[in-house]
């Protein structure tokens, strides 16, 4: 029976071959848009098409098929005893590794734990077993504390560890290094030799892409910085009389994994190709690289944080299928709690034990889209690496500030697109769940430490999550509202009810992104009726909404009436006609490619100024009464 079934399946062409022309015909049938309209470009300008031919590239050598990745738990807060309990909970709750982050780490993000060799021994205790991995993000203290740490690792029975310190990224992240760069590298090389002597597997130094990613780097810029850092470490090893091949064995890579699954898969595949190519140029024959992943911090949101689980799941999936050797999933709550830590572990448990993503080696091989993105991203990153080399190498580019400036330019461009909702973030700037409270705390990303007496100095990178501009608006709105209600904007409808509904919904969602509440009955009204209702509402800002067929004159008449009734600022929302409508009367448009974050900031200014004006008038009236 099995043979008969197999024959029938073999004889049936379930998926007949299709050409690009066949897909084009399907896409354009019945007035659908042509495939060329579905093409997009990445932040690096790389083309992303809707249809690709099957790929024929060889799998990228990395984590072996059937080999599990290390599912690591990040621990970056609490005292020694709390950390010890967190480590035990992580390793008994599904994690196979732990990441301890000290406050001096470039990726501490305003947090961090007190870590020294004694603390490590106490924190790890008897929790570590064979096969467990420890990653220490200690910052510049890595080299200074190396001897004690190596001994502590041996006492704790830890045979696999990574010192995740990148001196280049740290210099750019903090703006300084306490010790001369050459001494820092010498200490890290000595750490690698000590680990080798103690028979501890792992890396003594890393090229950390997370720092550049958090500061706004594109995927190609992140990879270029990583490759340039790898090159600089190996060059300095050679110049100090050490074997570059031996140094390479103690050098790892850390990358950020964000929710753009295809690009993240391509990035993790590309980094192995890039480092392998660099090794070939240098003359290192046996090329091996351990790649660590951590889900992106900059994609996280404090508003509706449960959506972060979807983002981190996408990032973890991409890192796993991209071949990462270790993966750390950030908890969905940026301030951490036990439940958020457990969910971070569960995401990886499901990916490994239920989805079995580890069983296939490089599943992206054979996918035309993944292979094309990998090739294009690797080429763009190599060009970026060559540009850094032309500036004198990684250290020279950081000291001069040119690398930081290029990344800042990309960061500002991306934030502008988030503000205009060209980049949509669900729960932040689109599809806001108004039933959830807006964020009330934004928290510091990093503490600016004095660089007095520092041996190395450079232009400091700035770090910002993509959701932060809207979160700041929500925090400000909360200060302007009451305990039970957010600041309000009166929404007036002009035109047919069947058309104004979508415009009202769009305006309500846009206002909610800044912590503002839309009020109004939603019924179309005459200019006089709209003005009277506005006056009764107590609002000081109004938004006029209109359908596609509503005449410009009718819209302008309603706006003028509301302005005459006392509106200090007028907004416009016209679903389907925001760009075409002459709304010169409007102080801002909620749509049409306008920067929503800037408009909402102007709206909050108007509400605050109107409230201040009322308060001043009240004070004057009280003062006048007392004088009389």
C-alpha cells in the first residue's frame, strides 16, 4: 500500500514549474498591480523582489545539521544572590547557556550586575553541567580580571565560555577606553592563551555587531564593522608577533537578530562567508567561526510589550535558520520579570524541541531569495569594510568619527521613516491598542561616564530604540491628561458617513500613537453643528476628517467654523485623499507621508499652551479679586 501511494505521488506533479512570466500574469490579472510594483529596497539600497528563481548555491558551512544551538538566557540585573537564583532557574528551565552582563558592558543599556571572579563562582555555583555555555559581557574589565576569571571558571566546572568584549565597539559606545588600545588587546590575547592553557573552549574577544546595530547601523554597516574589527584584531596579533590563526580561534562574532526574517537569515549566512574570505586573504587555512546572536534591542517597545514576543520570535527563528551557534532572546519586558525571562526561554524551547529548527543545516540554501540577499548583502558589507580600511582601519575610522557619522545618518533616516509611518511598528505607530495603558517610563539607555584620564577617546555613539519617539510622546501626554483620561482631540466628520468612517478610524489610531484620545460622535455634521459640538467638548485641538468624495470647500468651511469656535490647532485626516486635498488651513495632516511624530508633538504643544493660558488667566483673576 505504501508503494502504491508513493507511485501515485511520484506520478502526480503537485507543483508544476512556473516561470516569472506566469507569476506576472497572475499578479496583473483582473487589474492587480504588476510585479514591478511589489519590489522594495533595504536600508542599504539592496533590491528585494517578489519572485526569485530557485537557488543553486552550496550550503554555507556553519552549525552542523542536527546540532542544537545554545539557548542562552541574558541576566543583567540583581545582586549576586538574585543572579545565582536566576542562573539556576534558567538552566533548569530550558536554557543551555547564560549571559552575564556587567554594568561596564557596551550593551548593558543602563543596567548590569556587579561581576568579578568571586561573584562568577558564586553565581554559577553548581548549576553548570557539561555542555552549558557561559558568556560574560564584562566590558573593559575583561582583560584586567582575566587571570581570576579563568581560575573561577575552572573551579565552577565551566569548560565553554565567551568573553564578549569588543574594544572597538566599546570605544565607540562609551566614547573612551581607560587603557591604551595596545595594552587592551595584549590583555585579551593573554586571556585567550590562559583559556587555552586551562582547556576552556570559547572566545577571549569578539567583534560585536549589536553595538553598531543598536546605534542605527544597517545590516551591511553592521557586517562591515564586524569584518573590519576581525581584520584589525588579526592584524594586531600579527604585528605583536602572535600567530593570526591561533588568535582567530579565540575570536568570535556577535550579531543582532531583528524581526526582518529574510534579511536576518541573510546576515547570519553572509558573516560566515565574509570572515572566511578574510581568512583566505590573510592566509588562514582552517577557517572556523562561532557566531552568537541576540535579538535586537532597538526593535523592542515599552508600549504593548507583549508584541515584543512576536518580534523576538521572528528574530530567534531567523538567527536559528541562519546558523547561529548561540542565541539569546531578550525578555519582552525591558525591565524584566520572571515571567518575561521564562517566555524568552520558551521561545527557544519551542523552536528547538517542537519545531526542530536545528535538524536542517542552512535551510536557506536553495532559496533564490535568501541566496540573492546573502550575496548582495555580503558584497555591500565587503565594500563597507574596504571603505573602513581605506580610512586607515577600524581604529582610525572610530577615532576620526567617520564611521559613527555614517551610522548616525542611517539612524536618523530610519527614525524619520518611523515617524512618518513609512516603517510601521504595530502597537506603536499603527494599530495601537487603546485599551492598554501608554508607557510611563522610558528609562536611560546608558549612563554617560566621565572620560577624564582616559587613554583613548572617540565620538560617542547614540542609542535609541525605534519606538522611543512615540513613547516619549505618550509619556508627555500622560502628564497633560488626568488620572482617568488622556488629553483629547475633537474629531469632526465631513461628508457621507460610509466614507468618513475609515478616516475617523485612521485619525483615532494616529492620535493614539501619541497617547491622545479622539472624542466626537462620529456623525457627519454641518459646519455650524461641528463648531457647536467642538465648543461644548472642552477640547482645544480638533481634527477634521473627510471621505474621498467630499468637496474641498465643505472641508474648509467646517475647519473655519471650528477655528472660529476656539480651536488653537487644526489637523486633517482624509482617508484616500490626504495628499490630493487642498488643506492649506490645516496645521498638520495625519497621513499622506507626513511625519506623524512631529505633528503629534505639535499637538501636545498646543494642548499644553492652551492649558497654561487658562492657568494664567485663573491666576490673574484671583489676583484681581484679592486687590479689589
